[in-house]
C-alpha cells in the first residue's frame, strides 16, 4: 500500500542501523501531506519496523494524525504508531474541542498536542510574514482558550509539546500545565529557530517536568557540525535524563527519518555520549513521554 519504497537505506551502514534498534522517534513527517515528503506513513512504519524501532509518532502540521496512526497500525503490525494534533489554523488554532475529539478517535492513538507550529504567532513573526497566526498569550498572560486546551491535555493524560511558540511562551505553557496537573510535557526542538531556548531556560523547563527535544534534522547542511556541537554541550548541562532525541525528518530531499536518526545518534556518540546515555534519550525517555513504561 505504500508509495515510496521502504527498502531505501540512504547509505546507512550496519553499525548505524543498529543504533536505532528499540528507539522511539517522536517527530516523523510523512505523506499524505500538503508539502513534499520523502516517504508515506505506511512505508515509514515498515522501514522503522525493519530497523527494529519500537515506536514512531506521525506528525503533520495541518492535519490530525490519530486516525492515520490507527490505519497504519492495522497495515503494519509489530511497531507502535502514534499520532497527534498540531493546533494550527486548519484545526481552529487553540481549539479544545479539536483536542477532545482527537481523544475519541478509534484506537486512542492520538498522544501529542503541539501548541501550534507553522501558524504560531512567534513563527510568523520570526519568518517576517504578514498573515493570520495563532496566539497563546496577550499582555503577558496565557489566553483562556490555551488554558482550556491544557485542561483537556491534563484530563486525558496527553503530551503537551510546546511547538513553535517563543521560549518565554513555552515556559508559560509548562508552568500552567504543571499547575493543572499535566504529567507529560516536551519542549519541541528547543534550540532550533524560532524557539531558540538558552540553557537556563531549558534547565527551568526540565525542572518543571518537561523533556527537552533535540532533533537531528538534516546533517547534510553546512552548519550541521556546529549544531551538533551546540546540542552536545547543552545536553551535558541539562543532563541526558531530561532530554529526548528525534529526527524531525521526512522532508523531500533530506535523509529518510530512520537514516537521519541513525546519523544523529552516531554523531552524538562521536561527541562522547555513552550507549547508556543514548538509550536513555532515544528509548527510555520517549517511552515515558508516551506512556509506554
């Protein structure tokens, strides 16, 4: 049923492939989508299963993926597949009804709520675009509808992912989530634009109970080595116990998610992280986030 050839390996060697055995990638992009992707959801699940991965989370900026996860699980048994909802304009922005509906989709595989990404006010401002956006604050306070969304997240024990809001807004979301009793939180690719959290902010987020996500992305980019250096230094200061590794791949022209994830892990091993530390960040912590242990 897949459309993109799940046998692609992208030049990943056997040692790198072993690096993702048992791993969980919470940030996988795939078709169907409204932007070019390198692989579809069924094939990415098949390839992840072939590599021995434990689970993946299908992310789409504009369409909820809980129903997609249900279908993929039926077609590709032997791997855990989850979805979520990204609170961009296509689902009504900060829409607690949309989040509640996701929890009612067959299977209950919708786990992550991203607090707006491409339509986030912070993203639109950073990109210098003149278009509608999704706000989470006004006059330094969280909007009522944001608190309502967090209430639904806490009620159903979902994962709050901060999305592309600003670093300060992300901390406000985490404080409110903790106040409301939410148990599962993650700062979405904290050091990437447009979030750009500094180490003290990430340390504060960790103290609030959130994991800090580090995404490998494309290691073919010119700035990738320096980015890996920054990530490694930050992880050391925060502590692997509070960090999650993921790929944030699936874009057409980039490595397949599994290959990029392998390369990311290998790059961090080269920076001195032990296999135990890698396992904590790529296996145990994401399992805790998703409620798998």
